[in-house]
């Protein structure tokens, strides 16, 4: 069965600190996708990144970076030099890549509070 | 494209009443998902459809919940009768196979 675990329920940091959000997943599939979504206080879900299971290259986008390690089934998300606007709930998600079984399974989310 | 459209944005209803949440997916997307978000359980998948056919409804909490997708451009999630513990934000999302899932803005349901 698929499962996504975000063990950190809440994280509080001071502006300009780096912060890493952990995500551990379980799947029996060899082909799958991993995602991170951001949910700011306004409530909408904002897509951040999608990673194919065959692509273990780390990715950097501005202050955001992602570390995908298949050996440990982890897909961690780091924000460098955090800002108050980064305060949000962040969700990690997993999806099988097979045709009909297309569901997106979310972790419970990590609430990040960035203090000024 | 206007994105995934959900209505209403907010719903307040009395316990025992029927509630219907609506979703219009992005045109061309073949999968549609209904999620419920609560403080205790985060985002839970309730049901999803592929090509208008329900594929997995194992997340539907109980018989009071039902979902339909009569055509590719419309889906409903109905709760009858509603209970206070159903209070949550309900998200609809759509995607093409293997592609990004796009979410609606959610319906905040309060059952009093």
C-alpha cells in the first residue's frame, strides 16, 4: 500500500534560517511520482515540484531545493534563508504512474512558521 | 483555462441537512479527486474518478457520503444527512494521467 509520512507536524524558525521538511514514502511500485504542495494561510494548494521515480537528481529552484533518495524512500524539501512569506503548510504526496490507478496520496502536512 | 472550479466556497448548514459540493475539473483532464482536509487528519483522499468512472472510494467515510461524475465536466460530493464532524475543507482536483494535479480553492463546510 502507498503511504506518505511527514513526521514533523510543526516547525518554527526565525527568518533567514534554513529549514528542511522531511518526507518518507512507501510504495511497492517501481514507477511513481512524488510531489510537494504548499498551502498558504489563504487555503489554496500550490504545486511546487514533481519528481519521477527514475530521476534521483536533486533539484534547486531559487531558495527551494529537494533531495530525493530512493535508498531511504525520502523526498526532503529544504528552504534556504527562509522568509515570513514561506509560512504555510507543506504537503508531500505520492502517485503511482500506472494508468487507471492514478490517485494522489498526501502526507499529513508540516506547518512551517517563519518568525520575523 | 479558469482552473478547477468548486462551489460553493463556503457552506454553513445545520446538522441533518443535505449538503452538495460541486466541482468543475479542467477541460481535458481525465482524473478527478475529492479530498477532505481537517486539522486532525490532514488531506484525505475520499474518492477518485478516471474517465468519469469511480475507481477507488475506499476513503469515503461512510454511507452518508456519495459522489457522482455524470460527465467529464462536472462532479458532486453529497453528504446526507450532514453531521458536525463533517466540518472540513473539501478539495476537488483534476489531472491528466501522470501529470500535475490541479486543485480547486476548496469548499469550507461548517455543520452546526
